[in-house]
C-alpha cells in the first residue's frame, strides 16, 4: 500500500444497538487505505457494510451506532474517531466532502441551489452571501450545469435527477476537499446521465488531484474510475487490491461472482441456453452453474388455461413455440398483443388561462407473440412507463388501439376490463412501494385471488398462494410475514408471485430489476426466464439498462420523447444501431476496464452535457 496514505482505516468495527432486539454487527474488523490523489472503491451488495464504513470516517452514523474502541481512522497521525464535535465539523465539508446517493432527499427543498452551495462557503470560509456569489456561479459552471445564474435561483424540485446530483457535487467540492466520498452517486440515474456524472467525477478527481472513496455495487462502473478496490460482504473485507488485479485475477469467489452476475453487451442472449450465474453458485464449490433450461416443476392447479410446457430443447422463441404446438396448442397466426397508434397526451394548466399539451407517448405501434419478450428502452421521460401503464389499462390512452387475440380492449369497461386484467399483469419497479406495508404476504397474494374469484374456496386459494410462492423460490413460512421483513430481491419475488396468481398471458416488467443489487438482479432475471419457458409467458420488458434488455429481449423498441426512433431484433439493434440516440445509449453503458484507457489519457474527453 501507499506508505503515506491520505486516510488509513484500521480494525473498524461497528455495531447497532436494537434495544430488546439485541445488537447487530454491521462492520467487523475492516482495514484499508485511501492513497493521496487516488480513487478507492468500496464494492459489495446491500448490507455488506459499505455505506456504514464510509459514513464512519466522518462519524455520520445514527445514535444507536457503537464504534469499537479499537477502531481507528487515521489522518496524518490524528484519529478522526476521537476528535471532539467542533474539530470534526471543521473537517467535514472542508477536508472531506460528501456526495450522497439520493440528492432529492439530501438537498433542502426550501432553499435554492445557490443558497445551499453558498452555505458551505459561509460556514467554512466565513464569506457573506454577496462574497460567495461569484464562487457559487463558478462551481455551478464547473459541474456542468448550464445557465449558472438561473440554476443558482432554482429549487431542487425544479431540477432533474442528474442536475440535482451535479448540485450535490458542487456543494461537496466547494471548499476544495482533499477527499471526496461518493456514496452510490449514480444508482438511480439513467445510463446517459450516469455516464455524465461518472465522467464529471473522474475529471474533477484528476483536475483537483484529490482522493476519492467511491461506493458502488457495480464493478463495471468501478473499473472505469478506481485505482484500488475493496470488496466487502457481510461487514468484512473479502478482497482488496489494484483494480487491474481485481478484474483480471480475482482471488475470492465472491469477487468473481460480482464480476460475473451482471450481464454485459458480450453476455450471450437467453436464447443461447445461457443462465446468469448467481452468488450462490459461485460460493458453493459443488454447485455447477446451470445453463438456462426449464425446470420440470408442476404448475399450480389452474395455473394456465393450458398444460404448462417444459421444453427440453434450448430455450429460444422458436423452441418455446414448437413446444407449445407439440402439446396440441397451435399458435394463432395473429400476434397475442398488437398495439397500433397508441398515444397519451396530458394537458397542464399554466396560470389562469393558459393550457399546455404534453405528448408523453406518440403513435406507438408494435406486436408481441406468445412466449417472446419485447424490450422497451429509453431515458427517463421517454414514455416507457406510460406505455406499460396503458397496455395494462392502468392509464387510459388518448387514442390508439390495444388488441389482444384480435379483440380491441382499449375501450372495454366494467366486468370485461376486470377479465382483461387477469390476462395482462404488471411488475412494478419498486417492491417497497408496490406492496402494501400493512398486509402480510398471505393477504397480498390472496386479495387478487378473491377479487377475481380464482379458487373454489379459501383453502384452495391459500394452496395456490403457497404453490406460487414456492415457484418463485420462497417457502410457505413467508405467508405470515410483512414486506419489511424481506430483502429487496425477496420482495420482488413476492411481487412476481402476486402477478402470476392471475395466470396472465402477458406480463409488463416496468424497471423490475433496476433497484436491485447485481447478484439479486441475476436471480430475478433467471426466474423470469424460467417462468417464461414453463408457461409460455410474453413479456414487455421496460428498462433503461440496455445490457439487461439485450440479455432478456427478442425484439427491442427504442423510445425517445414518446416516439419510437428505432426497432428491430435485439442482436441487430445492438450490433448495428442506426439512430444516433441508440448509439448514444449504447456508448454510455459502463464497460469496466475496457473504457478506462481513453478516459485516463484524455480527461477533457469527459462529457459535459
């Protein structure tokens, strides 16, 4: 390690006092160094102790945190864990800056961006509001926000997610800190905005010659900007070293798992009989990584109108269709779902008399066959989710047709609409918000069964709920628990089970893995493919993550500002994108060490959009 690091963490151990619930050890004996003018990345899944370790460096921990007396955070021979609050406050923001994961909850909603940046200069440099104004505008301009004066007067809610994160970075670098801590600064951002923020951080680190601690679960991002990597799991360091060593010669099975779990542009598509490896497979030396194949599990009673299919051939759209036909169910020549001229227009009031029309979706058309996946990609605001909500009739279209099996269902009402919703279900992005926190899993799964009168009695409905839970990898013991008692991946499994209790033929997956760790993401994607292979499901898979869509989709639609700008088979769109917008999306995908040389050699190449 560097003999003169900027910061040295020694034997860091942190526990949380839960009162009657006992004590939870969140960090156990963690040691690492942050060299001068280098970037160190802390990587691992949720719950690995990354953020707790980083927050402890400046003692931004909740009151019930207990730091072991043997722990040390050394800065020039001084232990930051033993400073009084006044001395520590002089270091926070001045020597060590912070960029948090969610800028919307971190920024003050009742102060302008200029006031919040100026507050840092006032506290640490004693400047008045007038004296700080020129420096505030310089910082806003440096982080790439256009129209600096207008942005200084804006409130957080008036900025996009990417702009809010740039404002947070401006606050963090206002006092020219020697260390910048960036805690998952791009997790909630689109791929193009993510690219801009990563390139901005890289440019600032190089131009200011500061150290950086970058926290992430995505090793593709880490490979682009880190010099050293510290891999954590369950509060412990599993492996650490130079980024090239970690990527090319990982020693720990957990590190190898993190590198392999996330699909990349070179990952074989699911039709190539490929299954994403998961953490469990890598950590179990006796368990081989299986190829994607349908599991010969029985379907719940009444699961589908037909007998479920277990194809033995490679799982391709053609194989699935052939297997279905082989069971005596001839596929109709017409597509299962056909959308024509679908549009959604919102009318917003501006002032007393003025009305503004916003076209969220403009004349979208596509078809979807049984057993196939249509990928829908684009940035936030492109109309992806609006399209998904209209397909499920959770949002009324302004115009256009939605045909299911040749029948126009875009205007059905009452009982016909309720029957339609049994055939088309949706899995939402955020399982934390889409599951009722006051319902047990039993109530969550039984409610739609009762509403749609599935099952002859309560006992049969409960048996169906148990069978679907087991089908998504959970046990009957989950029935009596509440959503908050499960991890993010387990909650999404419950959401998938809820959707499948209706025995749908089409499932809209609206960013259903974007909020999950890469390892949990791999597990959920594999599950979706297993279910598709077993039951001939059709998916509308909505995401801004093009690598995930490439792995899942047979055909792709690229949306921009509500309109389709490109469409085609997945392999064609990725191999030879025609529209500049598609090319821009593909160019923004993190590629780990593959992108590193060009960015390192030319800092000015960083995007300043």
